[in-house]
C-alpha cells in the first residue's frame, strides 16, 4: 500500500477521517508487530494504541523520505522498545510465565508451522530475549543498534539472541534433527 | 550449524514479517482519545477566530474614539420650503454643555420678528451664519465671545463657513429673529418639514417612528468543529428594513442570500502500474576468439520492471450551497451627532434554494479504482440560528449611512444530515451595510 502525498497532507493537518482511514489500513499489519513484541494481547493493544498516537502527533516530522509505512513501522517498534524498557524498570519479568506457558515441552517442525504458531513461541520468550530476537532477526537491526536502543551492551544483545534462538530451537526442532543439526 | 540457524531465522522472518491481524475496536477508541488530549487548548484552537474578533472590536472602538463628535450632541435637520416653493435644508446641533444650533445649507434670508420668541429668553446664543444674519453680526470680538462662554453655559449657535459672532450678537440675533428651538420648523412664515429627527428634536417635539432600509454584505468566518470538513468563509447579501418604533428600540427583518461552501475529501483507493526499477536482460550470446580461446559475450537489454501497486489517495471535494436567509431582529439603539450605535439579536432561518454537490473522481489517469468514497457530509435544507450583533452607523449624507456590525451566529441544530456530524456550529461575521433612511410619516 502506498499513500499518496494528498493523503499524507490531510494526515498532517490532523484530519480525523483521514487518520481513521490510515489506521484502518495499517493497524492490522502493525498489530502483528505489536503481538510479536509483547507477551500478551493486552500489552500488544497498549503498544499499538500508544504507537499510533505517536504517529499522529509526530507526523509533521515525516519529511517524505522513504515510505510512510516504513516510518510508521519504525515508530511502532520504538514504542514497543519503550514499553519493554518501562517493564524492565518496573522489574517485571516473564521468565516464570514462560515456563508455565510451555508445560508440555511439545516440539514442532518449523516449516510446517503456521505464522501464529511461531508467533506463539516467540511471545513466550522472556521479554529481553523476545525483544532482541524481534529486532535482529525480523526487523534487521544490528547488535550495535539494538544495544543503543535497549541501552545494553552489544555483547548482551548477542547473548540474549543466542539464548532466544536456543530456546526456540528446543521448541521447534524435531527431536530427530536436534542431534544432527546441533 | 550457522547455515541451519540462518535458515530457521529466514523461515521465521518470512512467516512473521507480513503477519497481520485486526486489532480490537477499543484500540482505535484509545487512539482517538489520545489524539484529542494532544489537541491544543480551546484558546489556541480558535486563535484565528479570536484574533479576527479582536480586530473588529479594536476597529469599532477606534472609530468610536477618533470620530470627532461632541458627546451629547444631537443633530436635527430641517427641510424648509419657502414661499416660492424652494426647498432649503438646515441642521441644528445642540449639546448639553453648550447648546449650539447649527444652520447650514441655503442661507436664511429673513427671519420673522414676532412669531418665534418662546425660547430666546432661556438660551444664550453664539451665531455663525452665512447670509444676512451672519453679515449683520460679523464684527464681534473674541473677548466678548469668551466672556459669553464663561458666563453663560447654555448657548444656541448658528454655524457658518465664514465667521463667528459674539454673545451679544447672538442675543441680538435671537432678539431680532425670535428664533427658538421649539419653533424652528416655522421660520419666517415658511413651511418646514423635518426629515431627520435627533434626540434633541425628540426631546422637543417627541419621537416619531421611522424606517430605514439597509443593504448588508457579510463575510463570515465559521467556527469549525466538524471532522474532515473545512467550512469555507460564508458570504451573504441581505436587504433588511428596520423600523425604529421607539426612541431606543427597533425591529429589523428582511431577506438575503447566503453563499456557503464546504470542503472535504473523497477516499480514492486504486491500483496503478508503478515503475519499480530495471534489470539487464540477456538477449544474445556470441563468442569471441582471443588467442585461440573462445569467450562468451553477453548482449543485454535494459528491461523496466513495473508492478501493480495499491494506493490510497484523497480527492478534494467542494460542495456549494445557496440559502435564503430570513432574520428577525430586535434591538436597542442610541445616537450622537454622526454616529448611531446599537445592538440586536433574534432568530434567523436559512432555507436551501440550490446546491452543487461535487462528484468525487480520481485525478490520476491509467489507474484502476478499487474504492471511491465521498467523505464529505451533506448539509440540511433548513437551519435555524440565533443572531446577535452590535453595530455603529456613520452618517455619510442626509439620508445615507454606513453600518459596521460585528455579528455572531449560533446554529440551534446540526447543519449536516449524517449522524456522525451532529455538532454545534457558530460563525463570526462582519456586516457592512449601506443604509438609506426613509421619510418619516
């Protein structure tokens, strides 16, 4: 989807109907990102809401370099990062939740898994692991960039990604492949 | 291991990168609320309108302050028909502190000695006049005049373009002419018809109701609380008779035509073939022999890549309406010599007589329109408003005056048909009027 200049102009004027249209078109995709970054739907809802408020209030800062969809995506990701940072400051951890959420120890073949199944696995990662995994593997940020964003060292980012991968691997790789690939 | 991990990453990325699912409805409600909280305070939201209102107010006050009019001064004008049937006009200025009478226009050549004596003994006079009266009294000293001013607070004056006479002259003039305010309409056996009555005259002969009729042009700025609709300035042209049925009260009604425009947008969702880039396509391969060895030579051709891309765009739309306007106002007025000020209020009704609804269309060629949706709401055929306003009326002649009226309109009912646009509306206008005073009956 490409948004024409005339439409962006309306958005910059804070035209409410244009904002609603814009939201209708982009929210499903952005909500997918929010779900990836959060451990529960309620958090995803909060990230999406806060993210779009930021989009509409800071849209004047969009200078038309690149696609507006990319700009919105970046804003939503930044919102998710801030959300994570706040939860870290509050001392919230979902490590135990993660363990509780996977009592069966069931494993899957990743190729056969649907997107929402993979999503379920990622969402059950601990907050830090999940955030780093999302930023590096799916959003394509380097460890240096992730370190700056999350205010952690580059090495911490790398180790968290490694642990996230290991956790996912244990969950998604069939047992038969585990030894041969490991 | 690394290859396998990269493969897993790639699979996860592909499966999740484009993953999407509709969010719950309450999220948009939260976004709306968040945007609302971000809006500037009401004062800043209406800064433009408030600034316009302030400018109008300042102009009105400046006009009021700088117009050189003696306070408590009233003018009465008299049309005098002499024995020969010639019409002459005269106006009289009377103030509380210094009651002056001013006579202008055609010189009054004769004044009856005996007929009008009633007020000469009550009022001291300073006379300025052309014609016989002034010529007879033109040799007075300023000292005498000062003395008169100091000693006698109440003076009756005739004003002229040429000269000023002293109190004695005025007294003698009054004595000679037996001029009196109460009887000014009957100079020297002339038939006098009053055509313009002021407060001074009203005090003397009582108020007589009268009519005037005004042609008013009104640019009006609308206070816009309507989402996605820009209310353009409204322009109205009205003809409104006013009936001054009381010394201070009047009624105004009439009809007018109002030109109204709304600007909004239509959503245009379309597919277009967009240029994505190019690549070199091999069209032929030849072989060249170099030192006994054959090397392939690839002949390429640049090929452009086009793809069908979905766009979301908007198309500007302007709807135009013409309304008949029927105001019915009641007001209070008061006057000074050159200025009449007043305020008024009352209901007004708008009835639609014509509308031009623009059809939305995509301005871009070679596209496939997926969805075209007009988002500009339509106005109702009828609306009822409350008008309130204040005005200043500057005389620019015997019968004409210019009126400046800051005016506020409040719509009792929503002006749009759709339920989503049920919002109160108001407008601030400046009415500019040319007013003609009709003869009294």
